[in-house]
């Protein structure tokens, strides 16, 4: 039987290895965040004595280990509480898609084992939440990931930290909140009373540098790829090679060091030895991500894509060229995602530039874009902005790397003039726009032909 392209055997990935390069994987150790974890541990310490943890705010850009740090440290605290028979409950709640205190309160009731009170007045929902906390009892730590989705609706963020002081819950209940946000300015926009009551401590997660990202990728690679081990070195220059047995009872670095009979704290990670990764793959993935956002998530994505590209080409080793291809592919995906998330006015501006490019125009002027924009807005029954405001949307598209805006002196009238061109293939822009329901009736091919026929006109007609 011929080999199938879906064969489960891979010359690059270890069995189950891809899981260690996916966003859902949460590492158990974060040595690059040792300082931040120590601060978080200090905030959680009172809970280890049967009291309430400090309310804490974790901030930093996406991919900086905030959520992983919270999960790892809470897991450690839960293990300790179980060994000491402490009454501790932790709730990890993602606020993705949650935009109001009401919806959050309903979700928390359900997480705490109560019936979801959706449909009842807000005060009854809060009463149900306090009752659920009283039923659970003890120390309750609520982690709100992506807390900034609540915007300025901070009613529950004011009430939860004060629940004990206001006697909403009994004396044996100690609620606290850990908020996690990628928006560094969100907290500043809260009502002062909510802001003061919500956070006793604030911990900032700075972007990773290239060395941090290299070490993170090295640890992931040792589990993800065949024939890949970690190299550690101590102060005396002695090296040790660590291989992680994913099929073993532990499958962790600590277990691997225990098996080797050496003290992990005495050794520093210096790199990897790999049969499938060329020596420049991990440093290049780390460098690309460090130069952009300093995001571990981004660096891991580059590594995963590079390996997948190599495998799809039938290669048995991942090379620098695969990383460069992966970086380009990932950037295109980000641009497409940016196009999908544009406002209606942003989509109209993009559609107008796309039509003009399809018609063969280059160095497109603002007034030409505006002529097509107005006709498109009429056709889909959308509000029309003034030309200056429409141009602002074009400048925003430039910042998102969707189009390129070139600025030059406009001549005798002074000031600056702009010309525009797409940075993406017109077919890619059309594919995104056709997925927008308001553009269902727009035939871009027909529109382009109409524009070509009416090139000298200031008013585009739709047939």
C-alpha cells in the first residue's frame, strides 16, 4: 500500500510533540518570569494561612506569560492547600466575549456551582453570587483573564473585593481577584473607587528578549521534536545533556534532572542538540519575535510553522529558509485578521483601494479613492464620511500594513498629499470583504469594469 500523506509517522515531530507548540499548552515552569512569580506568590501568601489573598493586577502585552504564571502558581497553591487541609477554591474565568458586569456575575455564579441567574435583575444576580460564595466558604480566588473586555462597566469589580467588608458574605469567606490584561491603560480608565478597591498589587510582565525566547523555544523543542535534547552548563563549565521522556511517569525537566542525579539549580540552559533542527532555527525564531512584540506565543508559532513547512516539503530537517517562510506566512495571517476586524468604514476604504488596483491604477490619490468610496457607501447603504475622515481610515490601514500610504509635498497649495497602494494581493482583500454581509451585493469584477469605462468620471455608477 502506498504511503498516505496523512501518515501518523513524522520524521520531525515526536509522537504527541505538536501539543507542546500549541497555544493551549501551559508550561509548569517559567524561569524567565521568576521575579514576577515571586511577586505573585507574595500576593497569594495570605491564602496559604487560611485568609484572603491580595487583589492583584497582571499586565503586559500578549504572549508574555501572564496567564501561564497565574495558572502555575495557583496550581502550586492548590497542592499546598490540599496537603494542609485548607479551605481554598480557585476559579479561572476567561472574560473573552464578556462585556458587562451582569454577564460576568452570571458566569461566576455558574462556576461556583450555583444556577446561572441570567434574566433576573442585577441585584438579584449579585445576591445569588454572594449566596454561592457563602455555600463554598473559605478562601476564594477568582482569576479574570482578559479582564479589560469589561470596559468601564466596573460595578462587579467594585463589589467583589468589598464583599467581606460590606457583609455581602459571611466572616468565613475571603474573596479576592487576580485580573489579567493585555491593555496596559485599561485600569487607569476605571472609576477611582473601583480602581482603589480592586488591586492591592500590580505586576508588569515586560516583553521577552531574544535570550528569553531562545530558552523558551529550546525547552518546547526538547519535547516537540525527535532527537532533540537540552544542553546545560554549570559555573565550572561542566555540561550535561538532558532528554525528556514524554512516555515516562513525569515527563518534566525536574524528573529528567532527578534521573541524571544532578541539581537543576546549579546548571544554566545553553542550547539544544537536535537531529531535526539546524543550529540557526531557534535563534532566528527568537530574533524575529523579539524584534516585533517580544511574545513567546509568536516565537513558538514561528517554530511550529517552520517545522510544518519542512515536513510538508518532505524534508527531514528544519532549516533557516523554513523559518523565513513561516515568518512571512504568519505575518500574512495577521494582516488578514486585521482586515477581518476592521470597522465598516475601514472595509469601505479598503474596498475602494482594491477596486482601483484591479483597474490598473498605481499611486492612487485620495480623491480617486474617495470617488469610489462614495459610490460603494451608496450601494451598501452606509454612512458617508467627509474625504478627510475617509483618509484617516486609509492611514489606519497603512499602520496595519494592509495598504501602503506614501506622503509627498502637494505642490503649490502646500501641505502633504498621499498616494495609496495595496500591500496584499487584491484577491486576498476581496475574499475578506466578500465575507462581510454588507458587501454581499457587491460584484468586484463588474465594479472594476464599470470604473474602467467611466475612468474620467467623478461619479461611479452601479448596474
